[in-house]
C-alpha cells in the first residue's frame, strides 16, 4: 500500500504518517524507487497510534503502549498503569476547565455588556477586583 491508501484507511493525514516514520513509530519498507510501501502490519500499527492519540495519549505513552501491544509476554498491569496515569491527567484537566468555566461564568454575569466603560471581566482578568 502507498501512503495515500494508508492515510485513507487509517484516517491519518500523510504528514502524520511521515512524522510517525521519522520518530520510529512506523517503519514502512521502501521499494526500488524509494517509495514507501506499507504492509498490513503497518496499517494496524498506524490505526492503533491514531486511536491512542485520539484518546490523548502522548507520543511517549503511545511508544510504550505500542511496545506492550507487540509484546505477547506483557503484563496487562503495565498497560493499566499507563492508562490510569493518563486518566488522572485528564481528570486534572477537567477540574481546571471546570474552575475556568466557573470563573468566566461569574465574570460574564457581572458584566452589564452595555456602553459603559467599566467591565468586571477586564477587572477580573487584571486581578483588580476591588477598585470600584
């Protein structure tokens, strides 16, 4: 398969596939003309990587997960550890986003949104809450 077909079948842009090759996550063979030739195994790896990246795993985590995926003697606890670490990071981001949402909701409600120059949103962003 050529890179265009692999891109179509995996849903990954060709640029991403080339990047994964550059960093050693994908290893297509080269034909006599130097073109990349992808095998079914490459397609499966790239699909795996696309799904893992879609779930927000880092490249480092993807490398570790891919190595575990290819290791028949792996311990599933290693996979679970990586996943639980990632879940904790997601939960921290959710908490941060909820705090941002609450702050922006409060500031937005405090702003009249009219022609007056005073703006609680700008005051809140500057940290100047009590000047009025």
